C-alpha cells in the first residue's frame, strides 16, 4: 500500500483495515513508497503494517516477506 492515496492516506487506510480484521485473520499489509525516512517507516509499522519497503523494490526482500507471511498462515 502506498502512503499517499486519492481518498485517504495509506496510514489511515491501514488502521481501518486492521480495526475491521479478526485477530486470527490478519492480512498482509506493507508500505511500498519512495520515502526512506525513518519516521515514515516507524509510522507505517505503528499503523499495523508488517514492513515498510522502499522503491526501487528489492524483490528478494519482498519474496521473503510474502513467504514468511504464507508460512505463518499455515501454522
């Protein structure tokens, strides 16, 4: 999810999604942004995202993140 969305910002959207989820049905949400700023990363994680990825996308890190999420879902 990007940080800047047309109707609402990505942090608010993440918070709304997390509030609507059941505790045992938590989806994968991560930031993909051009902002490498540490405070932006901290806000992303505090909003409930699993990770904060920056552009250009590191495909190995992305694959690891998705793989970890899928392994956790199988437990």
